[in-house]
């Protein structure tokens, strides 16, 4: 009996997501209230970050003598762009001064370095999901419930965003092209089969898209993707593989609807999966999402996590009891998987992910 990793690719389910503050604060909504993605559900005060200003280097003076040029003392407050240090005397105004990069408080002055703690900031936590408050955790946050489509991907970067889904391709094999991105993409979440070059992404920046979803991306583009001002979610993997047909069909059926993307990368010990949520209006009650793990069984829909079938979807047709000798020569527990094109392969269980 094997309990595999799990992902959700389903057209209709009940989705519950926590929205939690990093520190204790104030919850602004109550149980049963309906919220939209941009609604603020909680807020808190967070401590400012530390900034280190190298006065010695900026003024080109010896570190042991730099302290006498600092105009502030530990414990004093300072405004952004206020003069922090500089040469005195008649020639002082003719020489460069060092100004504070932030508003805050002087924490320490030592060896020509000034440590400034930025002023506390107010953090407002938005709902990021259109739904209903199903639980309130005083001073910490809420749980929001919604009914809709849920697609969990393999990789993502860029945080969170909301926008109307806009397909820029007519099949899951087609790449994202710069020529297909125009002013009509402004404020939307664009969808394509795969991403192969920076030119299309640069055009997406100009068009001010809110996010992008693709089946795959060239691995060499990952550093560039992480610098984009919008999130990118990858559903299948790296390379030039097409988006899987079930995922493309769900996105195509939801074209024109508002979608919420969360693209936090899973940590080493788990964590939040990159996902797309598309809330729907449903009159009948939908069964709750079953989050409990279950063993792999014949007939299950699975996704392959390693080459040579990375990102491929298929169905389990057999679960041999005895270990099977794979190409590397190792004898491993495997599942026989039939792919969408009719081919079959023996796949190590560790490389199989259950699709629910």
C-alpha cells in the first residue's frame, strides 16, 4: 500500500484557504461575511527592517574617526532623506552629505556604520479569494471558503494575483508569443501552452498583465521569471512540453472568469502548492474537499514527476506486488501507467503523483 503525493485538478470542489497575519493584529471581518479578492480581512503592525549605512565609505574617512561626522545619536529618530552625516565647517556644505534612506530610529553607531530600524508599517491582508468567511481566528486571521475550479501546478514564482483568464492559444501545444499580447491583455491572467523566450514576457510586462499560466517553461528562464512584476504558474514542468489536456480544458472552459493565482514555491518539507482557483456560482451544495491522504489504486489519475515522462498524465492500470527492474538497473516498486496517447510505462512509485 503506497500513499503518493497529491495534487488537485478538479472542475468543482469546495476550497478552504487560511489567510493569516505574520504577527498578532486585528481581524476586520466576521463569520459568514462574503468577501472579494481585494477586500482587507485583517491588518497588523510589523517592525521595520534594518538598514546599515556605511558613513565611512560614503565620506571617505577613516572608520575610527567616522563617528564624529554623524549628526545623530543612538535612540534618536530620523526622517527619510534627512542628513545623517557630513563634514562640518565652512566647507561642509560644499561636500557630499550622507542622507537616511528611510524614516526610522538610530539603533547603533560603530566603526563608521550606522544601523537604522525603519519605522513600523501597517500590513493589510487581503482575502485574495472570492468566498465566505467560514472561521475566524482572533488576532491572527480567517478561513475563507469558496466553491470552484482548483488546479494545482508543479512550480511557480511571483506571489499572488487576481485577474480575468485570457487564453492566447487555441491548443495546449502552442507557445506564448509576443505578437499575441496587446492592450486587451491589460489586467488579465494570460494562458499559453509553454514559454520559450524572454521577448513574450517583456511584452507581457508592457501590457501590464496580472499573471501568466503555462504548461512548461525553459529552465534557463527561471531567473528571469523570478524578476517579473507578476506571478507565473507552471502546470507540468520544465522544457517545451505541452500543457496537459485536462488542465487546458478546464482553463478554456473558464475563459473570461476571474481567477486567483498563488505561486509560492513548496518548501523542502512541504508547504503551499502553486495553484489557480476559479470561484464559481453553484446553487447546489458541493462535497467538501477531502484533504486526507489515501493509498494509490488501479484506475487513479496520476502525473509523472521525473523524466522520461515528466509532467505526463495517465491512469494506473496495474500495481505489481514484486519489485520491477527499471532502466537504471535498480529494482523498485512501480505502477503501470497508461498515458493519454495510449502508451504504457512502468513508473517507480516515488515518481508518481496522485491527481484528485
